[in-house]
């Protein structure tokens, strides 16, 4: 789970409590992000604030990785429900 935010500690605790093998590396540089996306089967964008655009969605789509995200802000500009993922 890349990135950071106010819920990170909660997610880390939940993963630990549920014995889920999850990693929380924080923000990734471009090479790390590309490597992570190359291993991904889906991109989850949990932003609930009005994300202006969310470039990571395009980066994932370029690698054939579908996304699931909340329909907020500019996400609808790159995520087509049922085509490139789910809103």
C-alpha cells in the first residue's frame, strides 16, 4: 500500500491484526512506483477528497492495470466505469 495519509497507521494495524502480508512503503519514487504497478493486479485509489486528477491512474492504465476508486474530483476523467475499472 503505497502513499501516506491519516489512515496509514490504522491500515497497518488492521493488516497486522488480520495477519495480512502487506507492506506500507510510504511514497514511492517513479522507478519504485513503476515496479509496484508491474506486480499489481488492481490499483485501489481510496481518496475521498476531491482528487484533482490522480496521475497514478493513468500510469496504472498504461500498464494494463485496472483501477477501483471513489467517484470524486477528477478521477472520472481517467477512470471509465466498466472499461478501465470501477468507480
